[in-house]
C-alpha cells in the first residue's frame, strides 16, 4: 500500500480510505474522468481560501502551482494514479502533498468530497451538454441541407406505416430536424438549471470558517451558488434530467435509424444500399446491410437503461449525501459517450444517404393517396365533409386500381370542372399549402425557420462553451 515519493519518503493512504472493503468502495476507474474538473474546482477553492484570509497568499500560490503541475502530469499521461486511494479526489490531493509538502494538507480546508464531487459533476455536465449539443447542431445542419435539396421530391407520407398522403422528402427530413431541435433545447435548459455551484456546502452543513461560495460560483462561470447545503450535496436532478434528455434524443435517433433501415430494404428501396450504410455479409455475397442505422436504433436501449439505473439509485436515498450517489457516474458517462457516438454516426449517415428520387416519386403517385384530396375538393364545392368522406371511401373500397376520370365524375356528381387537376399526384404535396405543410411555399418558410433556429442554437451554445472553457483556463496558466 505504501509508496515511495520522489523525495524518497513513503506514504500510506490517508486513514479515511483505509478499510478492508477499499476495493469495493473504489470509484477511481470511473471518476478519473473528472480529474480536470476536480483540479479547476480545487484551484478556485484555494483562491477562495486565500481571499477570505483562511490561507496566506504564499500558501495559495504554492497550492495552485502544485495543482497546475498535476494538470500537466495528467495531460502528459505521467500522473501516478493509486487505486488504493479510492477516488480521483484523494488521488489528486495526495499527489499535491507529495509535490508541495505539508501545505498540500490545507487544500481540503472547509471542503468535503461530498460538495467536491457534486461540483465536479456540474462542471462535467456542462461540458458534456456542450459537446452533445454541438453534435446535434451539426446534425441539424445536415438535415437542413438535405431537406433543401429534396424540397420538391414527392414521397408517400405514412401513418400506421400505410401510405396516407403525399408529402415531400424535404418536409419529411425537416420533421426529424424539429425533434432534434427540441432535444437541443432540453439540453441547454438542463445546463441552465444545473448552473449552480455546490461548493461550500461541505459534507452537508457548510462550515464554521468564513468561506465565500459566491466567489467560487462566479469564478467557475456558474449562475449562482447553492441555496441549501443539504440539498447541494445530494441534488442529482441535473444528472437525471440530462439522462432523460439524452434518452429522448436517442429515441429520436432510433426512429430515424429505423426509417433508414426500412427505406434501404428492397421493399421500399427509397435509399440506395451503398457502403456508407454498413458492411456486407460474411456468407451472402449480395448483401449490403444498413448496420449503422441498426446500431443507431439499438443504442437507444443503453440510454434508456442508464436513465432507469440512475432513477433507481436516487429513489429512497435519505438526505443528504449517501454513498449510493457514487453510482450516478457510470450511467451518466455511458449515456454521454453513447449519445456522442450515435449523433456522430447519424451526421455521417444522413449526409451520405443516396435517395432514389424515381422510386420515391413513383411511390408518391399511388392514386390511393389522393382520396383526401378528392374529399376536400368536394368540400370546397359545398358537400358536407362526412358525406364526401363516405362517397370517396366507397369508391376506394371498390377500386382495384386507378380509376378513370369519367368513372369518378359519375360517382361524384358534385365534382367540379377542375377534377383533372386534383388527380395529378405531382401536385398533391403542393396543394397542402397550410402553415407547416409540405407545399413548396410552406416548406420554404419552414426551411427559413429551421435555419434561423439553428443559428439561435449556435449562439446559445457559444455562451455555454465559454463557461466550459473556464476549466482549462484555470488548470492551464491563467490568461489575465
Ligand atoms: N467517490 C465519491 C462519489 O463519487 C466521492 C464522495 C465520497 N464521499 C464520502 N463521504 N465517502 O460520490
């Protein structure tokens, strides 16, 4: 257990982590990912201890210098991680004392690992949200670009996976855009609500020393410090929220994945089976599978599992910090990594889809999908909707194939002279000129809205990204 320091002394782990169950308690393999956030929090904590007169300026300089040296060791891969020290927090603090001597033992003044880990997680969350949101914005741009190019490509719109009414591929792709846009909105709102610094809550009840949580919060780029110390060390709401946000984003990704799988099947053949979709079969030489879309569809299960795992951990935990809360990190890290992978894959996948416009157009010409158009034509000529629905329904049920115009006219005496226009499937999407509909004009308006929204998201993200940069600015030499 003991180990040699560079100066030759050996150090035992501090007594608070010495226990026969140390291996079971250890979280280092997981929480190492928080190292840089932990350093930034410690640097600001040390500064605060100096400003409040708890430490001398010279002590602060030594501590901050040591913490930055540790930052360089971690970045260079030479940091001597010690699994017997339980977690990232004790590893960094022990290393600091090895490097700077007994003054290192002053860093943890008026702080507990309870408020420390809660702070680290908030810093991590902010960065993770910024990363996922920026990938989602890239996906939005791809969807917008592809939708603009397919604004005039008719395709069948489906309900119950049955051909329903004609839309355009551009309209269809933008439907996916709006889903992901709400995901970005949720993530950014979660980041805003999570912008609370827990440092200064101590183990659970603050401190007898004159600490300054507001300084810490401001310096780390948070909106404010906590209101209640018990709540601060135990609040994992932002983690649960982000797991929901990510799970729902991956539900949306999964739906899109499923459609790519369907559309690439020979039954639909709306999407060409190119190598960009995935690999082939080791046995069947003709195969080209939509593997990537299938994995996009499947990985959502992990995210939903992570959300349920965390909610189950949190359920029934009494105030304030309980060791159960350590189990919050595996699901969080897993979902963030999964979301980044899935959205990254979708950016490439959607960007490379080869649509078979002829197949789409041919499918859109299915006369069945003009039934509603006929009903609405009759409604326009004064026939009550329900009556028109019955009349057209009766024809549709009888017809085995396309119906000649003359036959339609005799079955629907109220039809107007412009009936032929209604029977032109090429015009069906364009006739749906209501706001948010697939007509060329409505789609142009929708595209403009989507582009503006994407710009707005980009701006919101850039202010979040600036606060994320605080961590590296603090850990690397401060730019004054
Ligand atoms: N590894 C712990 C966690 O992630 C850090 C806090 C430990 N606090 C304690 N009182 N044992 O939650």
